[in-house]
C-alpha cells in the first residue's frame, strides 16, 4: 500500500481485520496513521496495492466506512439532531425518518433532550458522542475512529472508553481505532497494530491477552504492564533515533 | 442592567452635547444658509414633510433598493463563480479590486450620459459602490469552510452539490452579512451622489436644489433623512442576521 505523495509514507504495509474486531493502530506522529485512514475511507487512492472492504475491492470507498475524526467537526449552524442526521440526509433518507432514527438513538448515547441544542452548548464529551453517533448512522459495519478522545480530560476520557466498549460489544461492528496512548490501545482492543517508522516499513500485530468484558482494573495485571512498557519502549526508541 | 443603561446613556449624552454645541455655534454665527442650527433643520424637516416623505424619499428608496438587489444578485453570482472556477477567479478578482480604485463620483456623470436622468443612471452608481463588499465577503466566506468538514462529508459519500449547500453556503452566510452591512450604508451614499449629479427627484437631488437656493436648513433636512434610511437599513440587516443565524447568538 502506497500513497501518491512523495516519499511513500506507507510501503509494504499489509494487514487483515476480522469482522467484529476492535483493533487499535498505534504509531509515532509521521508514521502514516492519517494516510492509512485516508486510504481506507477512500479520500486517497493507493498508488499500488489494494484495499478490500468486506472482502470486496472497490475503487470508490467514499460513503462505505463510518469515520469519526479527531475533532468532533460538528457543524456549528446545525442542531444536534441535524448534525447527527447528516449521513442519513446525504444518503437521501426522508427527513422525518432520519430524525426519527436519531431520536431513537439519542438516549442510548446519553444525549437525551439536547436534540435542539447547538454544538456550542455541549461539553467536549457530549460533542464526541454526537460525532460517534453520526459515524454510526453512516450505516457502515466498519468504524474508523481517529484519536477520538485525545482532546478530552482524563476522567471524561475513561468514561468514554468504557462507554465505547459497551456500545461496541452490543453492536458488534468492526472498529479501527487510532491512538497514541498505549494504555488506551491495550484497554480497548483485541489486537494492537504498531506502525513502524520510515524507511523500514512494517506493521507489527500484538494480541492483547485480555478477555471481555473489560474493566479498568485489568490494565494493572502484570503481563499487561509488561506489554505496555515494552510498547512504550518500542515507540520511544523510534521517536528518538 | 445598570451597565446596559450606561452603554446607551453615553452615546446619547455625547450626541446631545454635540447638538447643543452646534446650536450655540449656529446661533452665534447667525448665517443660516452657511450653518443652520439643528432646530432650524428640524423645523425645515417638518415644514417640508409632505414633499420629502411622499416624493423624494420614495424616489431615493427605489434607487437604493434596486441597486442593492442587483448588487446582491451580481455579487453572490460572481462570488460563487469565482469559488467554483479557478479561471473565473483569476479573471474577475483583479477587475473587482481595480474597479474600487476608480473614483465612482467621477463616473457618475458618464452614467447620466448613458442612461439619462432615468432610474438606471443612479442604480448604476449604487451598484458599482455596493457590489464590492458583497462580492469579496461572500467569496471569502465560501472559501472559509473547513477542509476537515469537507473531507468528513466526502467520507459520507457527499456530492459536490451537497458540499456546496450543506457546508459552503452556511459557512459563507456570516461573511455575506458583514458585506451586506457595509453595502447598505454605502448604498445610501451611492444613491445620494448619483441624485446630486443628475436626477429629477430624490433626497440628494432635493438637497442640491436647496443648496442652489442658499437654504442651509433645506440642504440638511434631506441629509438627515438619508442618514436615517442608512441606519434603518443597517438595523434591518442585523435583525435578518439574528433571525437566520440563531446558532451564532452569544450567551
């Protein structure tokens, strides 16, 4: 997989994700995480190699994957209801049906009663939940989450992580989660993909030896702490050559 | 509450002091055709109310509103065109900028030659003076939309049309209103200048006629009205902005 920009950011990177898996991708900045996401969502095309979604090769992947960006990117002029209904609106779902579907999900997302508010009236955690709801409503069975919690404070972040796992276990969607937080990656995922830096490109897959459901005490188990230290060491070594 | 009253009181007091100073100065000088006092202007306004309100004000309003309407249509049209096509941007932008370096007052007599004393000579001046802020602001507004949101919309399968209507237009709206606020105040100036130079009715025309008759208060009375028209238009744009941009309201 390569990108059109020079030099090739991603080269010889190949991986496979099973349906319903929670995968984290971790790597130092400049390791091509965002390029990877742009490729998967279809915003960019690979210069060589191919991308299969649900086992199919499709040149136009736009609209096929639910994408949740790093910043919430809610439109300030739209109410929460209209922001969340955006992917449905773009797919041509009738307004009433679209709004009905959003309203049904709002309570589950802890957003009951805010449908007519504007994004500026909501806290950071709530805005991220709206953004996640919007990604879910794209109707895709693959969700790409790009450092969604990096801007939140520690407590909100922990709550959001637990909440995300709960939702994922319920819906059984495939989640690809970009983060630079090792602990977050270990706590959430089935496996962690570590992107190595240029020039030697490769993606290392590390399975997380934890069962489900997860809770916060699990990350204090000795083997997880060891894994965490090992990962941090690996990433640090790559940042400072 | 007290703060609010103070913020209103300060400008009111200043205007009052200015008016009183003017009144005293005018009475001291006592040459009404050079410097009429505010009370003389107010009395003149009352005296001429029939002809000012029913003949000249409607004539000027027609010029202003027609000019503004055309300006909005042309301004938005060119802004959208420039936003959509690099060639259009390269072609129009320098012309739009240089059109503002032309002294429009100097052009007004030529418009009179072209269009006669009709409505259109005055509309042309108003259009030329108001379309610049509308075009430039709308164009900047269309380009101000966030690239990240555009990419997000694309990942949702949005078309070019979706991106235009759901992202670029709402992003441009606040900028458009900024342009319109400048334009409405300029439109009054444009109309007044045009009428001053060639018209058979209108507040600018009337003011000039009074000038020829050495009627100082008569010169000022229509100017007061012109100023009020400008303020009213400005307030209307603000009201429209508040209604259509509810999300922007600060707490």
